C-alpha cells in the first residue's frame, strides 16, 4: 500500500473518543440516577437511534446546517430518517403510536446518545449522552413538582453535594401575563424582551433596562437595538425578574403584584402555588428548588412550568480563572408535542440533563468520578515457561469477583510495572522463581504507592522502604488482594 492510499487517523469534528475512566464515571451517574427514577415509579424505555425526519419536528436552531441540524439519510423506500437529536421527540412519537395500550399517565425515563448537526466548539459536541424523565398524560401541577423533586434527588444521588445545585422554576403563563401587563404587542417585541431578560446574569438590571428601552452600546461600541418599552413598562419587567428573592411563598406574593389580574398570569400563579405545596410536602425546600422569574429557557417549546438546574459552586476554567458553570439540566411542561401526531393536546412534563456535562459539574464540585476508576489487577509474568500457572492465578481472582489480567507482552519486570500503573491497576501480583519455590506471592499495592509517592522526594529512601509491598502464602492470595482492592473503613 502506498502512502497516498493510507487514510489519516483522525476523529470527525465534534466527536470524541472516551476511555474507561470517562465511561466508568458516566455509568456511575446513570446507575445512580436510574435508581432514583425507578424509586419514583418511572419505567425505563429505549427507542431506536433513528426516527423518521418528519417525526422529529424542527426545534434545532441550526437551520443553516445540512439537513437542518440533524444527520439524515434516505432509506431505500425514499423516506428520510434522521439520528435523534434528543430523547423527547422519540417519546412523543412512541406515546402517540402506542397510546391505547399504555398506562396513563405514562411515566418513563431514558438515557442514550443523541446527535446534532451543529457547529462544534469547546465543550460543544455533535454526539453526547442525555438522560430524561417525563410524565405524559397528566396536566396536574403536581406532575411538574414530582419531576422537579426527582431531578433534585437524581443530581444529589449522582454525587452533587446537597445545596450545590438549585432548580430554578418559572412559568410560561406568567411571562405571557407580564407581556400583556407591559403592553407588548408583537411577537418580535416579545422575543426581544425575553432575550433581554435572559441576559440578566451577565448584564445586571441596568444593562437589561437599557435593552428593554431604546438599546445598549457594549464595551466595543456595538449597539444592540432594544425592545422599545416605555420606562414604566421596563420597570415592570425588572420588578418581575427581581421577585425571585426569598422563599417560594414570598416570591408568589411579589409576582402577584406584577402579573396578577390577567387570566393567564393568574393561571400561572395558581400552578406555581400547587407546585410549591407539592414540593413542600415532599420535603424539597427553596434551597434546592426556588421560583425564579428570570428563567426564560425554551419558551417556543414549553407551555407552562419551566425549570433549569444550575450549579451554585464557584468553579474555575482550565487556566484557573473564575467562571460561572451555569446550567446542568432543565425541563418543563410541553403540552403540544404529542399533538403533532394525534391532533389532540396531550399534557406532558419532563427534565433532561447531559451526562457529560453533569460529570464536568461533579468534577468542578470536587467529585471527579473518573478519578475513582480502576483497572484490573495485573499478574506479572517473570517465568515464561509458567504461563499456565499465571493464567490459573488470574482465573482464581476472577472466580472470586476480582477483575484481573495476565501481562501478555514480552517486556521485563520494570516495563510490566509501568504497564500496570498505566492500566490504573490497584495491585500487581508478582510470582518469580523464589515465590514459586516458597509457595508464596508478592503483592504490590499500587494505589498506596501512588498516594505515598506524591509526598516522597528521596528516591533512594523510597526504594529502600518499598511501601505497599507484601509477601503472603499462595493460599491467602485472594484474601490479600481483596484487602487491597476493596479496603474496609
């Protein structure tokens, strides 16, 4: 084969390779969250990677990308299929297709990869794993509250310390009532107002006030045209966004002063009051789930309650500079999605988070699940003619439920130890001629060695002490390895 015929080994943009450590962290998150969802009575559901393109709808923003934001292909029957871009659209299709036979309300959770034909960037991938939980068929605000409580419990079960994340809750109907009270006439003006509110964290009230009025000039001199609200209307919007301080009951009272009186605003207030009562009955306080009128995510999509989980901890970027981590998941009520298939409005509510992003949040919170990942115990080969004995040692460990492998390369002892270290092995089993003759095995506690090595500067002393190394009778191999692999507190 000539050089010109060899393909370059490269990954497509927006796709990443993940090794065992990252996969182990992901599995821990999914196992912990799945246990919570099932405890709440939600059943697991897995749908195929492909859906018919017309079933997915058009909720992605990248309409200028090929296939309008999805990866699509035409089947031999000339129908277009696309890789799913989230787990909610497949749920809507499944519910519509099987509605007559499903228990109603239908409560399901799902996790798996999704694909988006978007422009990749730092931390923005075209393939990633999502985890969702949804209730389809209940219009009760208590269904929203249960999803919120379950999201709180799931994030904490995954490893986020209590109080390190907050689920912020708003309601689309309150925002509609606010627009009516502020005299917003057109959809274009409404969108400009909502975009201004969405910049509250970055620009503060003064910056948002400018965007609600005539406009704002940034540090570079660029001017952003505002929504054109009157000063009084702008102050009403600012008062609405500021109503979230304090407990949920106090927030509702402040919101009633701003949007109360309109039919839609009053309906939104009543729904939030029911959510508050349900959350309180489940023991979820305002320190874990709070009403925040500044949450304006997905308003073209959501029809009622909307919520967003935010990491509260101080975090730093790769250069050590302080940064705001921001959202780690979100959801809300979407009563129109199933109707795309049936023509009948079907109430639904759910929560979704990206598993990779949650893993990053856990790392920022000091809980790097990937750091806990360990490889197998490595049985070193020092006497090639005794391979059957080494294989028997590995088999004995595996039979006892301990992951183990025999080194199958051709290198000497030092490279084998380096191999075990790169495999993140908790221990190495060393059996040479002396050990075979004496009926013993030598064990190297690699985890202890790594821990102690971080505080040792004298290599000679390190070699003399040989910390974490012990010799035990061959009959005690499994028990001794188990003490290293799974030390009891």
